[in-house]
């Protein structure tokens, strides 16, 4: 089977409900039918999430001088989504490097009436050597503490959180957290040590100019 390559499509016909014009459109290369895909969204839980997402999107945009304009930040969108879903118990899984942002976020969530459970990445003070990380892969030594995303998720599972918010977890650690979380997960902040947490910035700077000139 050919692979979909939506990045190479110039028409974006799917937005207008008219896919298939492009050779590698998912509509052309997938074995799934539209009817089969639509049926997947009939599951009550999935349908509830999709309907809530639509209402939140609509509430986040407002027409100003004929232009659809955002009127609230993502933090407010997340809280609006939780309100719509009736979720009151919110988990915050944050990195040590994002502690200041976590303190501010939890205060905002609590002020809005949510019950907050927050877990820092270094919970239990586990050392790198204790989980088999070799010295050559450590910043200094195997005695330095390591992020513990599996138990960030497990502890929030035990707390019975209904939604978990990821705040600055490292690449890989975020994957383990998402995999082990029982609750739905949304990301508020992505850590990028080099760009002040603006991970797409290098795509618009000269950082990858040499690579992009080849294409």
C-alpha cells in the first residue's frame, strides 16, 4: 500500500469535502472506506469527545470585522473542555524545569473550581543507575535523579483524575506518561531547551535552511 503524503498536496481538497484529487491522498491509498471511518465516531465516548471539541472550538473563535478571531488561550480552552465534559478532577504532570508554570497553572485551575492533583517528574527521587541507565548516558553520574513518568501516570491513575495535563515533560518521558495514563491527556507546554519552549521556531528560522533548500 502506498503511504499518504498530505504534506505534498497543494489543494487540500479534504477541507472542502472533496478529497481524492491528489495521488497520495488518504482517500486513495487507504483500505478503509469513509463509511467505516464515520462508523468509528458513533461510539458514545468518542462522539462525546468530538462534540465537546466542536463546542469548545466554536466558543474560542469569534467573528471580528468579518474574521474568525481567537478570544481565549489554550489554558481556557482546556478548562472549557473539562467543564463541558463534567470533569472536575484534573491531573498536572510537570517537569522540574516547568515548576514555575505548574504553580501558576494549578492556582488558575483551583480558582476555577477544579480539584487538582500534581506530580513532578522527579517523584520518589529515583536515580538513573537504579533503573539501568549507564554512566556514559548520564549528565554527571548514575547517582543523579531521573524523571519518573510511569509513576507520574500511575499516581494520577490512583487519584482518579479525569483529565491529565502535560507540562514540559522530556521527549520520551511524555510518551511513557501518555501510554500509562488512564485518563485522557492533553499537552499545554512542550519543553524545548534551546528555543524557550517554542519548538516550531527553528522551522521558521535559518536553523534548517540548509536542509530545506534541498527540497
